[in-house]
C-alpha cells in the first residue's frame, strides 16, 4: 500500500515515525511519502519537506508568511496527486492539513486523521469540515472521544497516547555515564525545555535563565530542539552553570530533578518521566490578547487538562517572571510537594490508556484501506 503522511511539527515527526514503524508491521510492502522530519526519514520512504520549513508560530507570523504557506499547500496537492496514495494520513497541524483534507476528499482520496486538532480548545467550528472531509479520526486524549461522539455525533477511535510508547520503549541510560559523556557534574539537574521555534526559545530562555544564580546547588541543562543548531543556543549558555544538550531530551528528563517547560507536548512528556515541572508560556502581546478571547479553557497544559484540575503550576504571560518562577521552582523541589505530584502523575498515566497507540492506529488504518 502507498501511504502519504503530513506532519508539520517536531511532535508530529515523532508520532509519524512511530506510526510508520507500526504500519510496516501490518504491511511489509508499505511505501511512504511524507512531510515530516529526521525521525520519519529514518523509517524509510521519500521525504518531501522538513517540518522546520513549515512551522510558523502565532497569528502575526502566520500572516507574515501567508504567501509561503499557500505555496506549500499548492505544491502539496500536486505532489499527492502524482503519488496517488491509497490513504492520506494527516498528523495534527490543522491549519495546513484541513485544507489538504478538503481537497483530497474531492479527489476521492481516503483521509485518515491521526491526532485530532485541538478544536475543543478553539475553532470548534472546524468540526463541520472534519465531518465532511475526514473518513477516520484517531484521538489520543481521553476527553476527545466524548467531545466528538457525544457533543458532535462524529464517531472516532480513541487509541491512547503515543507518548507512552515513545517514553517506555526507549533505551535506558546509565545516569553516571550520561553525566560523564555530557560534561555534567554530580549536582541535581533542572531541565529547561524552552520550545522548538526560534522566537519561542528566545522569549522563554530569557526568563528561565534569570533565576540560575539563585539555585547554585543545581545545574541547569537546556534541552535543545531537534530543529535548531547548537550555534543558535550559544548566547544562552555563556552563563556559568548552564549546559546544552541536543537531541537528548528524553535521556535528560530521565535523570532530572525538576523542569521548567514551555506549554505544549513537552509538559506531557515531562509528566510521563515523573519529573516535577513548572509550565511556562509567553507570546507576543497581540497574539496573547487574541488567544485569550478565542480559547476557552481553564488550563493550557495537557497535564491539567487531562486531569481536569491544577496539578502543575502554569505561569502565563505576565505571571511568567523571575519572581514567580523562583518561587514555584522552590516549591516543586520540596520533597513533600514532589510526593503529592507523583501520585497525580500516576493517575494521569492511567487516563491516557496504556501502551500501544501506534500499533492500534496502524492496524485500524491498514484494515480500513484493505477493505476499500
């Protein structure tokens, strides 16, 4: 079978790669063409564009790059038509993927959507196009099934969260060896996960690093994004007690005592590694004011959303400052507070549905297109 996949972000590349691996188990003759990243490329097939050329963050940046985005959409349609896939698999990235879905449906191409757009957070009106243009939807958050089926009468498959597989199937590291190999000393580690896009990283690290000198008994380690070069981080690691590790986020989290994390998938990854965290977010003032008016959620972190209570502290916009960050980091470094958080993390993992999300999705996709 021929599979065409589109992932537009680092997390989509990870989940796309695991799905491709699972699809090969179902279909030894699988042939892939994809928009994604390095992880998907390792699974074989033909890459079209890298996600680093697609990721535009915030309302202003999207408008500024609209010409490029429209050009990519046009090119993508022509490329899909030339490839003639048995199925088109869209991975999150709704602004781009829903436009492709509408076109593909008119062309008679089967559209399977893996990892639902977060229409429960904003742009709920997108449900109309999803019901019209998507043949099968695979959701990874427990509350999404009720959202689609009970609220909008659209059947979906809850497959569990693929991060569980990504975290538990990884090779374990030897903490002492890892420290030696990466020039880290024996002090406990505070991991910094500032995001994946340049403007996001710059904004987040400026505040995160402002408290380094208040915690000299710890060492701070930046988890470099796979989409960025080491040279980009050079200005941020001039401070004493600050290190950079590229493409080693999971290994870093596995030996960290706490983490400061930019809101996004990384908050869930950090929780699955049972690392106490402070969730941070700061966008441009205009983007934030717009988002505040259209996003109707009590929380921004997946941890709190899934558990429907404030388990991890969220520092958003003006609350994300040195004083608050210092206070909240001190709080999660306390042993009693950490123990309470670990219990909530355990409940979170149970709600996520256990292992096997990629395998379940691959089987459902293969069975569906095999019956066409």
